[in-house]
């Protein structure tokens, strides 16, 4: 187990380094205006001094080395356009709590509604709940998210008589953004649980349980559901971590002052250090989520072994 964890940690670290390096290189190909707040008003000498202070006059390999040295010491740079001179970590720390709260709320809703829906679809195959869930999943996955996000905002705010813009102090304005963020999770949980439960229903142990006289409800809940939920566990940490970061589009749509809206803003302002830090954060979240998913699945499923048995090829 320890050996496997160390291997996965090493692989995750290498992947993260590759992603960060690629992002770093791509951002260095962008116009230098992204490092200046008032580029048009600066003289060439002032621009050169600023570039030298930022280390941008060095060769690309030297810049990458300097970046990782600073990163090792916890320094990811300062904002150049969004909030000039402010450390990037300070700005992210101000935005992260709101995204975390909204993300956890939407994740909770997606599990509370998605898992029972998937179970109901599997139990009533070709029945009402299966047809209802299938239509819902098709709409969520086939229709561009921007379409139904805007639809929910327009008609939801009209029906509820609230502003289209998010207000932290008014709890009612939390409803539409959180519900919108949870739709994808509801559809995903329902779809995969239905699939895994239907796979389990056709296995021999289910036929044996039925032959022994167990009721369909006991078979579905005590055996089929529990075994079908195991492969889903590996995706839960990744989904939780992704959702905590908040939906970039939804936060921008409702003017939610979270990390998603921040990323859109700094991209528009060409604040390269901010963009670099946020992309690095999202990449780390995704990689950590996949790692935790693999480890969690291995812990809850006794059939998975990390020790190679004798005679195994």
C-alpha cells in the first residue's frame, strides 16, 4: 500500500510539474502588456526596468528555474493588472472561502438528488423514473450548459422576484447559482449509478440471492447498490474538489466574487501572474482529486490488492 501511494504521489507530482511548465511557457508567449498596468504611458526605459525586475529579460530556462525556486518558497508572484502589487496568494485567499461554501452546497445537492435518482432509474428500468431520468440526463449533457444556465437565471429570477446578481447577504440569491452548479453532478451521479447497478443486477450473486428468497428491495439496497457504489467512489474526491473551486461560468454569470469569476476577470485584464497561479491551482486540484479517488476506492474495496500474488503475471 505504501509503495503504491508513493508511486502515485510521484506520478502526480511529475504530471503537475509538466502542466505548470507548459502553462508558464505559453504565458511567456503572450504580449508583455499583461505585466503592466499603464503600458501606454510608460517609456521604453521604464518597460525594460520592469521586465528586468520581473526576470523576463532572462532566457526561458532561467525563468522557469527562478519560478520553481520562488514557488518552493511559497511565492507565486504579485498581481500586475487586477490589484497591482498585491500578492497573488492574498487575492486567492479572499475569494476561495465563498467558492468553497457554494461548491460544498452544490455537491451536497448533487449527491442527495443524483444518487437516489440513479437508484430509482435502475430499479424501474424502462419505467417512469428511468424515462424521466434519461430525459434529464440527455438535456443536461446534450444542451450547451450556457443555454440552460441563462434560462435558469432569466426565468428563475423573474419567478422568485430577485436580482440577477449575487448578494452574499441575501440567502435567496444563493439558490439559483448553487442549483445551476449542481445540475451536472446530479446527471453524472444518476447516469453512472444506474449503469453500475444494472451491471450488478445481471451477476450470479444476485440470481443466487433471488433463489434464496430475498426480496427485491433487500437485494437492491444491501447488495446491488453497495457494490455499484464502489466504482463511483473514485470520482467523488475529484468531483468535490472541482466543485469547491466553483463553476467559472456560473460565478461570472451571477457576479459571484469567487475564484471562478476571478479567473475570468484576470484573463480579460491579461494579468499573467494571476492567470498562472489560478491555472496551477485548478490543475493541482484535478490531479489531487484523481489521486484521492484511486486511494479511496482501494480502501473501501477489499477485492483490490496492492501486493502481487505468487504466480500472478
